[in-house]
C-alpha cells in the first residue's frame, strides 16, 4: 500500500453549537461547522473542491448525500464521497481525502458532519429516538425481532470482557469520570457537571453492566475539518497538522457475527496506521478514542496496542488516562461528555488537531506532537484510525 505519510495536512477545524439546539436541520449544522472550519483555516469557501461525509443523516436522510450537502453549501465540487461506515466514516474520510490530495484529484477537501438527532422530528412528529424506541436494533431477521436496544450490543461486549479478564464496573466508571472532567475544560461541551465513580455506579441501569452514565447523551451538532496539501497548509493561518498514518478494520456488520466480543477491528486499523506513520503506541502523546459507551475506550486501548488484551481495565485506573497521566484520552470530554450525535468520530479528529496545535489551554497535553484519533461505526463493525502530528513529527 502506498504510504500517505505527510502527503496531506489539516488546515482548519470547526464545530457548531452543541447540545439541544432546536430549529436547525442536519445540513444547517453541517453548514455552521463548515463556516467555522473555513474561518479557522483562513480560506475562502470557493477554494474547497472536494467533500467527504457519512452516508446519510438519521433525521434528514437524502440520496446522493455528499452531492446534496455540497449543493446546500453552494460548493461546485469535483470530488466527493459519502462513506457508509457510521462513526468510522470520518476517520476513513481523512484517509480518502489524503489519497485524493496525494493524487491530484482535489486541492482542498472538506470533511463534515451534522445531525439534529436530539431535536429533529420524524414524519409523525416524534423525535428520532422516540420513533426508534418502537423498533428493535440489529439484523432485521435474527436480532431486531427480539427487541434489543442499542446499548445491549455494547453491554454484551462489556459482560464478556468482565468474564474473561476481570474488568470491573469501577473501571468503566473511571472512563466516564475522566471524560466529564475533561469536558468541564472544553467550551461548548454538552455535559460538564462533575461526577464520581460512585455517581456512575448509582445511576440507573440501562443494559447490564452499563449504567446511564456509562452511555453517551445524544446531542445536536456539527463538526468540520479542512484537509489540504502540505504546501497549501503551510501558507495558511494555522500551523499544519500532518496526516502521518491511516488504517481501517472491518470485521462484521451485525453483532451476532462479531468474531470475538472482546476484539475489534481496531486491532487491524491501529497497526496499519502505525506502520504507515513509522511510529508505535509509545510515540503517541494523546489518544482520542470513540466512547459512545465506557467499555469502548478500554477495548480500543487494548486493540490499538497501548496495553495488552485484558489489561484495559487496570490501565484506565489511577489517573493514567487523565490530563497529566501517562496517556491522556478524550481530552475534550469525548462522546460521553463533549458531543455525540450518533457519530462523534469527527470530534475526536478535531481534538487531536487542537492538541497538536497546542491551543487547548487548561486541557493541553504538554508537548503533544503526535495524536491518535480512533473512530468506530455500527456495533463495533467498522473501525478507522488516524495518526496526526506536527512539524516535529515529520
């Protein structure tokens, strides 16, 4: 595989208002975030000639989603793709944009998401989550008829991990507490009220062993990233953040066919990204890992190589994943506390960029020059890893 190391750079990032923001469409959130990213990069809108997004919004679905979004934004693009990978679409999109840039198919790409999943309404006037509460998740023949809710699939993984490796509810709770502490240092976060491990354990059980505070809240919001050539990025307003490595891993679609309930495609995507970057997990200063549920960072830290399989629970103890710790993760609060609208993947990339640029203030990881962002889609079905770095990492 041809290496993309250093052949693309993030030049701007942006997000919209987050949380419960009524009266905006999916595309409106995307537009707000895009304007913020364009301003951050210091470019003009007409300079964007490619767009990458996910396959469709949950509330405002459109056919030809990338083209429809480009139309809404007033962008006559010459390259685009809507990637059907759920939350992993945005890690993949950075890789696809990097390939397009490296081969001259575009010059400046917009990677963007937006969703009004918190306040958006279905045709009968219900919120999308009220509507979905009447149907099952998963495979329409073998899973959905039995009525599982979305957290159930992740709860199965957590139960298996606990059974095999002795992982404790307190380990999961530590992830939630750390993310909430980081969110309090991040403007715009959806959840900022401090919580304790005991608060997590005392919150209502959603799907054993996942309590309410082990699960992300659903929010409205949009996020966007500008990716361009390194030469172009160096001439713009912000310090360029280079794409050092990318990787994907796809193991299944439906949870019933997951080969191992404790091993994800991150065990494929992570090593691939590290090989391309010429780095190892020891070189990473901060990791932003998908965290719709607290079991996910524990599993991903293992599969990405930051600790051995089964050691994720103890790894998150003792402040190791907090600011000032051995490997600070989700330093904006992650999907658990900053923003999750059905796909928090692009926010992980934005936070990685901001850390490398050294602009996170009280939440800054000292000396961060290499940051990893890991994105997940479906029921742990699709995984994409991106490694980003500053000039010193090239």
